[in-house]
């Protein structure tokens, strides 16, 4: 298959496939006598894997590490599990941070509903966001 055919099968741009080749995520393809890239079904399988790994939140560098392990003849399952555990921990941490931000925004909105815009001074800029505990 040529690059356009692979791109059509997967619904990704041909430039993405070339980019993955430059990053080492795909092996260098065979070339036809006229210089066109020629791909087999293993390329489609690898590209589907890359898309799945990206959907799981893995970076291209992490995906490259996984494919390197596989290409060396070793199954990367334990490595992938470690990466996914780290991603899950990061998601949990970010959710906690977002919960704190959500609470803060809710408090500010509640504060804003109680304030009269006419009471806002030039010094305050906007008294919803003014921290009254630091007034001098």
C-alpha cells in the first residue's frame, strides 16, 4: 500500500505517518523503484496501536519506548502497566487540584452575588477578586 492508502484506511493525514517515521515510531518503509513508500499491514497495526496508546494518554516518547521494547523481542506489558499506573496517579492528582479550583470558583461566585458593584473602588479593580484579608 502507498501512504495515501494507509492514511485513508486509518483516517489520519499522510503527514502524520511521515512524522511518526521521523520520530522512529514506524520502521522505515520499503520503497518502490520510483521511490514511493510501500507499506504492509503491519504498519496499519502499528498505527492503530499508536492511536490507542495516545487515547490512553501516553506521549509519543512513551509510545516509542513501548515499541522499542517490542521491537527488541520482549513483551512490553509490565512496562505499559507501569506507565498506565503513573498516568492514573496523575489524573487523580489533577482531579484533586481541579476540585480545589472548583470550590474556590464557587466561593468567589457566591461572594460576587452578595456584593454590590457600586461598592467596588478603583483600588479593588473588581471586589469579587479582592482578598480582603490583605488590605492595608
